[in-house]
C-alpha cells in the first residue's frame, strides 16, 4: 500500500494501547524474571513512537472534521489495493493488523488526498516554467519485457489491434510506469534515458509505436505520446499534470497537513508529549524525511 496509507502501521501498538493508563497493572506477559504490564508497554511505546502516533491521531481528527470520505470510496480503494498488492498480500495485512485498522488507514489516505487537492494550487508562472523546460523533449510510454521473443509477441498483438493499456498491464515488468499506462514522462534526447531507448523514441512520430528496442534493462516497445507544441494548446494539460505531481509529493502533502494541524490549535495535556507539535512546526519539508 502507499506509504501514506501505512505510515501508521509502525505505531499500531501505541494506537491500540492508547486507552490504557501508563499506570495500568494488567499483566500482558509473564517471565521467570518478572511480569510485563500494559502500563510498562505503553510507557515504552510512548517514548519510542508516541510523538508520531499522537501527530497521526490529530491529523486524522482534523482531516475527518474538514473532509468526508464515503464507504463506497474506501471500498473502491481497497479493490485497487487488491489488484496492485495482490489478494494474498492484502489478506496478510488484514490478518496482521485487522480489517478495520487497514480500512482506517485507507480512509486516512483518501482524506489526505482530498486535503491536498483542496490546498495545493498551481500558478500560471509555474506552468510556463514547466513548458519552457520541455524544449527539445518528448514524452513516451513503453512496455518493458525481459527478452526479444516476448517483445515480438507483444508487437504482434498490437499489430492485430490489441489495446496498448491492456498489454502494458499484462506484460510490462516496469511496474511503476505500468501503473500509468507505461508513461515514462518527458525526457531529453541525451542524458536522461538509455541511449538506445532515447534514439528509437526520438525517431518516432506522435502516437507511432516502435519495433522491439534492446537496452540495458531488457526489450522495449515504445510509443511516442507527445512533443512540445504551442503553449496555449498545452497549457491546460500541463497544469493538470503539474497539479497531479504536486498533489502526490510527500513534502507538499506534509506541508498541507502541518498547516491544518497548526490551525487546529492543538493543546497537548501529556507533559512528555507537549513538544510534539512545536518540533513539527520547526521542521522544514526537507528535514521531515531525514
């Protein structure tokens, strides 16, 4: 699952023990050397991950108050994860953490996406700078396979009218681009892609598909999808593309979450955790991921 959906899994023990008092004497494990109580476990977990867990819980409260996610949206996202993760892996996560907990994390992800869409904007200046950077670049998609025989098999299916998107999903070993229809983005003629790949791609016309091309990664079927045209013709699509990029950027998302939490006027009652949000507010997007 996406990092943002499962970020809370590392703090699952803190969350599940959140209702316990640090003085709780209920025994959860016995040894010849002494018992371990809920209170001891809670105190240890709080020291190790308490700040992150508290921050997560506050974010969830703030997001749920400002944005809404339906059960239908959650079920749809769960079906997507079933396809991308595989049914067995998803079931393993559900067995390990519980179905409700996984659904809660999916809900958190969807709420975060809605917050990003509502708060992250793109200016015309940013779009124009992006357009200027595309000079001399093209955009392409590919289907990457391990051997020439498989590449030729894909080529034959395309020649017979096979849908590009279906064949990408079925064959491509580049799972990152396959999730985007094989899209590898914009790239220059030199310095960004494998030399053979780039040379073949730049020879193509827009929407033309190549024969199998060998590179250091395997064999590619390449489809040139776009080249820089007039700014006014491309502006809307480029703005949408930039917006999608920004709304998927962890630094941008974290900045939005930090602002929302700051506006919520959080007051921490636990003395050991009182610096949690002071520390968060002092972090920059760069050092949050360090």
